[in-house]
């Protein structure tokens, strides 16, 4: 890590923050009461609660991968692209399309929107930096 540039350090820090934030739904695995607060929902039917609790497992895995990618450069682009795909899908599914859409936490929408932007920048930066590093001299 001593040979890292300032950009590398900033990228790693951002990936860790995004990774830890992405892991938040995993709290529902151990404490189901966090689900209602996190999603702004009232009393949940058991099947809906189970699905939302299960959502914590892949979010935990994705968050862990983002944290690992902070320190393992070859993981950055594929992990960022996977996170962009999952967050964009969630964002598109929860965007207002009429009165049938449940209330989605503004914090969740804000966090995922910011993640989409920074992860896109990180993936693009890593692709560009990788091209420059692979370019032959002369």
C-alpha cells in the first residue's frame, strides 16, 4: 500500500464506505426489527419479512466484496459493475411509478444514487489507469 497514489487511497476509502453502507441490510438477519425502520414499513407479513431478511445476505456479501476490492485492485472493476447492476436494479424497482409504489427510505435512495455515481467513476478510473499502466513505453 506504500506505493499507492493519492487517487488509490481515495478510491480504497470510498469503496470501504460504500461497502459498509451496503452491508446495512444484513442487520435484519440478526434483528428483524431493524427492517421496519430501515425501509420505513409498518407491520410486515411473515413472508415479506423473510424476503427482506434474506436480502441482507447478498447485501452482506456485496458489501464485503466492495471492502475487499478496496485493497485488491483486480477486484475493483468487476465488483463495481456488480454493485452498479444491483443498486440500479433496486433503484429502478423502487422509483415512483404511481400510487402503488411503497414508500422507500429517502436515505436509501440517496445512498444508492451516490453509490451509482461513485462506483461508475471508480470503474472508469480503474479501466483508464489500467490502460495507462499496460501501455508499452516507446
